């Protein structure tokens, strides 16, 4: 009720702001500099389900509801240093929060009132923010995979100088149209120092505190009491996470270093039982760029670093109530088959390494090379003087070798060719009793401009894979008519079985086509898309956040607009 009343209050402020702008009741309009600014956006995703038991597209929506709708209307109004924001959310039979269920609800999903007072910003309501890289604290939204970890509370941002920023907040984490009871609060400071025109450095530090509420603590204690005496421990109400980080830039070099430490608390271990343990993260990156070349090397080591509103919140993304964000160091691929296998961050422990090269030998040619590897904690040994990498069946989680070469032959024609080699621990990432996946995928893309407004693009990928669902080939043809229309048609063909879909003895393997047809129309700031597609089960990643999703079969209709 309180949220609804405050949302109504925000709407009243907006209404008053509109009324002040006009000549209402004979009053004189405000001066130009005092007029408010109104903006917003609307998005809706609609899915229509066509059951296909062959690919596993048979969740509840295929059997009963047959369709689903997700929609978000965001409104924002600024006047005299005030900012009023509100978002209306709607979910009808939605699989966003749990692909195995149909969720329906609607209401005010977000509201905010903020005010700038000289160098101070005061915000109450919901807000999104992060400290540094987000590994200590991040509240964020990724609606396409159902994530909304906004904080409802109060936040202060103070800038005493141009190079210094201080943040502090307190509140509770959003959960759909409600909140989770544990309190989260934190503070962050960043300061930038310009030593000379070639050398700058920026220091940052954070402290975040999560306080368990009584009801949640009772549930944790009841779980611990059910264990045998040797496995019991005293849980703690408070956990603290602190970090320090620094970015130093010298000419063409940039070095970033971060260390995060978490005090001991109850966490869910590998065997799904609670243990009491602290954690830490080491992260560093070094990059170099100059004309024609760019190099970036990164390393991250995570040890026992789940950080949630409660250790009992262990559901898969997006319902796992994380307070921070642990980024993946692996490449974010966009092509359909190249993006099939993604490394979900292992918060209980992993080593991740990535090396990227960008070479541009000429104005028309560019080469991209990416190497990444992820191991369990014992995959890198720091006991000796030089870290030693151990890569075998007991330590390996993920590896990728990626190379592409793009060349522009003329103003009308350009081409990209490449290859990807993936190693993927499906048993760990998808909790499947499956062998380690070894997949090799050459790919290409060709774009030809017919004239100033029309172009044709063709992409293809071939994945050779003896594990999981076997080998695939994918092709897509796209036709663009700028500035309004775009059309595409493609087929993903599972033409050879793998370890998980071998035919029964005496039967032959049925090749499965995953067709997709797409049309899009754009006018000014509005875009409408419609498509029919099938896609296999797998890991879906957006912005580095991944979750396992079931197969899909049916039609999709989307609309997005800004105003």
C-alpha cells in the first residue's frame, strides 16, 4: 500500500508539473528555463506457443495458456532539479521468472523521486546503481531474462569536487512487486588524480553490509539444526563486503586492479548444505591500444563469494537475489551457434583468464583474436613462484579460441570469416549428466549493398560436435530496406546426434529443423517485430548474465517505443 501511495504522489507531481507549464485557469506560464521535461518508453513482448515434443517445447504454456505477454511502461518527468519516475509492469502467463511456470501479475514495478541540491543528489524509492565493477554491489535490471534487482530505499550522491564522488544508500532488494526483508546498505568513494597529461589514476573503495531479518534467520537456523552436530554452526546476522580498486592510465596503457573481501557467513556449498565461510576476489586487467592494434589481458579468481539477500535464495537466475554482479571474462558472442555454449560464473570458485587482440593492418581489414579459459580453483596453483595451470578432466570448465577476419572489398561488399573452438563442462554449467563438450564452429557473414537504402546480408555457421545434441548448421538471409523495413529467414538444422539424443536401437536419427522467420518495421522511435521460430534448449546470456532456458517453438511479437 505504501508503494502505491508514493507512486500516486509521484504522479501528482507530474500532473502539477504539466499544469504549471500551460496557461491553466488564466495563470501565466513558467519562464522557459523552468519548464519541465517529460519522457518515457514502452516495451511489450508477446509469445504464442506451438507445442513440439521432439525438441522439448512442452512446458505449461504449450499445454494450457498458449500465449504470454510481458510489458513495461516507463514515465519520467524533470523540473527544477526534481526527477520523478515510475514504471508499470505487466506479466500475463510469463515464463520470465521461471520457464517451467506461468506467472501473472501487474502493478507499479518501479518508482523514484530524486532532487539535485547543489553538489548533492538525494533519491528515494527504487534505484539502480553499482560500486566499481559491481562485484561488491550492483542493483540492475535486465528485463529480457527477468532480472530486476532494484533497491527500494534512500541514496545520497555527493560530489565535493569535480574528481571526487561519494555514494551512500540503505534499503531492501526488490522482488517482483514486493521486497525481500533483509536490509542492504553501503558506501562508496572514488577519487581521480591527474598527475600530468600522460598519467592519471583513479582510486575507489566500497563497504556493503547485509543484515538478515528475524524471519529469514529463523529459517536459516532451522536448516542448520537439521544437520548432524559436527556440521552445525552459529549463523551471523551481518555480513560485510569491502573492496578497493584502482585504474591507472599511462599513454596507451591502462591497468585496472581490484580486490574484494567478504566476511564469513552461511553460504550454500557444493553439496547443497550450509557452511560458514568468507570469500575473496582478485581481478586485474591490462590493456594497450595504438593505431592498428589493441591488446587486453584479464584475470579473475573467485573463492567462496556468493552474496545474496539470504543464503537460502539459491534458485537459478533470475530469482537468486544476488546483491552483487560477478562478470564473466569470456567473449560475448552474437551468432546463433557461437553463442550456444556460455560459461556461467561459478561463485563458489573459479579462475578465469582472457586475452584479446584486435589488429587492423589496413583501413579495409580487421582481425580479432580471443582466447579464454575458466578452471576450478585447483586449476591454478599459486604455491610456486610462477602460477601453474592445471587443465584436465578434474579442473576444466570452459575454454574458447576465437578468430575472425573482416574485409571490405568495396563500398558495396564486405565479408567476415572466422572459426571458434569451444570446450564446455555441461555437467557443471547445466547440471546435466553429460560428457565434456568439444565443439568446432567455422562461420561467415557477407553483406552487399544494392543501393543507398537496400542491402542483403547472409550469415552461416557449422558446428561439429559429438556431445550434447550433436552437430548443427545454421543459415540466415536478411534483407534490409532502410529506414523502415527488415526481413530475415533462416534454419538451424540438427543433422547429427550427440550423446544426449542418440536414437533408440533399431531407429534412425530424425534430423530436426529449427526454422525462424522475422520481419521488423521502424518508424521514428518505434519498432515492431514479428517472427516465428524454434530454438533448442540451452544457456541464454544477456549482458554477461546467463541462465538455462528450455526449447522454444512458436511466434513472437514485440513493440518498443520512446517518447
